[in-house]
C-alpha cells in the first residue's frame, strides 16, 4: 500500500511538471507586476491578461545578453523605435507606433521581403544575392501542402491564429505590446500602430513594452525589444458629482454627474531646423578637438534654452550633454557652438525649449581628422618665421649703424651733403651684409663713393 502512495505521488508530480515549467506572458515581457487592484480597474478593450501561457516552442525566449541575439538578424542588429502621442487626457485614445530600422543597405520591398538596396556598399561589400530574407519563398514552401494557410505555426505566442486580412502573407513581423498586466498581439510589416482608449487607465506615467519577432521557417526569432513611458492626465476644474451607494458585499459605489474644465492652449515651439554647419578653426594647443557651429532656426514661441546630446552614430550611447540659456530675437535664428573630441561620425540631438514646450531635431555629422599641416598651422608658422626674420634684420641693422656711427665729416663740407652721403654709405653697408651677391665688384666704384665723403 505504501508503494502505491509513492507511485500516485510520483504521477501527480509528473503531471504538474509541464504546468510549472510553462512560461507565461509576464515572465517573457517584463518584470513589473501590477497589483490585483490595478489589474481589475485597468482593463483595456481587446487586450488579454499576461497570466496566459506563452508558446516557447514557436517563440523562443532570450534573456538580455544572450549570445544568440548577435545572430538574430543577417548583417547586423535591428533597432525598434517606439513613439506615442502622449500625454493623453483620460478617456481619449493614445496611439503607439513602432518602426524597425534595418542594418545599412537593407530595406523592405513591396512583397514584405527584406532586400539589399541597389548600388549600396556595406562592410561586406556588394551582395550577389538580392534578398536578405525571401519570406515569399518560405511561405510558399511551408504552406504548399494544404494551400489554406491554416498551418499550426501561423499563430501568435498565445496560440490564437493570425487574422487573414488581404495580403497577410506579406506581414512577417509579430509585435507583442505589454502594459498594465495585459498584452496585445499584432501581425505587421516594418511599421505598425496600436491605439488604446485610456478610460480605464490610472492617471500618471505608465510603461509600454514591445517585443518584436520575425519569421524563421516554421518558427519565429526575437529581433528587438523596446520600451517607453506614456502619461495619462485628468482635466482640472469643477467636478460636482451625485453619489448613490448600492450596498452589497463588495461595497460598490457608482458615481453619476458631470464635470467642467478649462483648457489653456499655448502655441509653443512648433519646429526647429539646422540649416548650416560650419567647421571652426582651432588654435594649435587643441589639435585633437573640433569646434562646429550649428546655425538653427525655429518657428513658434521664442526658446529660452538649448540642449545638445552628442551620441554615437546609432544615437544610443550618449557621449556628451550640454544645456545652456539662449537669448533669441523674434527671427529665431541662433548659432550653437559645440566641441567634438576626435574625428568620426556623431549623432547630434538638438532641443530648443521654453517654459511650456520642447522641439527636437537630429542630424548625423562627420568630423574629419585634424591635419597637422592645416592652413591655420601653416599660417601661424609663416607668421612666426616672418617675425623672427624681422627681428634679425633689425638687430643686424642696428649693429651696422652703430659701427659707422662714429664717422665725423670734414668741417668745411656742407652738412646736408655729408648727412646725405653718410646715409647712402650706411644703406650700402647694410645691403652688403644682407645681399652680398648684388654688390658691384669694381673697386673703382667703391673708391669713387668714399671720395665724395672724405
């Protein structure tokens, strides 16, 4: 009998293993776990609870730092950019947009395949194969046996089948949005949008996370993860409410009534543009640094502060952040000077702000090497050489003048003639010192000169 108990216990333990080992959406999509109250009072229409099981066989889960991320995409890494029209008033819709940025020379064609751009050369050179990923051929091979597209692998991570909209076979990316303990799955191309009604969203900042997978034969491979903060606000103003209490075991309270609000709309800074970039010549003591002047224009209200963020070419790793006040006239034209340490390509984010608004623009800039024989250094060297030569000529002239200073003319000679001849002798002597090749060689001429002043 005791053996039977052990055997039954073993069967129960074995039956529980798959349940314990199965991953759920909140295990995959994020570590933040909202409270039970948040889950109950933040229900989003059309979204599902992240307590559901995740199909790890079709959608493998890689932790941050896993070496498999390096091979998740051919030719480099894919970046996902998540934006929204936050902040949003409670009760309104907020729209999230995700855009995929492929490695250099890659793009999505009209059929949803990833191809190489023509005449574009990357680190590997020109590719003989026009396709990075030919998903059209994969789709025909995988679904050719039944032709219905109802294969077991055409499903989302929770097992729900893909919606068969027109052209759905050209959609090769799976986006999983996650917020407030709920998720939303979407099949799309390199850019998708999702709108959420905020009627049941708690006021304040909230976090949206997105994980992106791509097709890989009969399974899927993660290629990017991204997160962003969005804000839901409550309109201020009078809010008279009539309250009626319905007694029950949950002590539920229903509120009925209306509210009044006043919204003040300000113009703000509408647009900012970089219209010119100029390389400023640096003095010799700073050969490794470069000064760049950015000529910036804006529209709307007048900014009071400018901030620049200098990053690596991917705009992800920040290298320097500088903010400073600005005094701009009504034309809104200003010059922003920033220093770059060394040559290379930099991503520059430039933000203009005032008390009520911000406007941002970005650009990539290439800073060349500083050649030691630059025009400024050559000009400095020329100036130094000319200065030294002038000093040398002055010293020699003084020495020559001092040597002949003690000569006294004959008393009965006219003074103006003597001075004139003495000056001529002085100049000839100086000329002999500095330009010996131009002197006359005939001694008769020299004697003739000295006879005039002896």
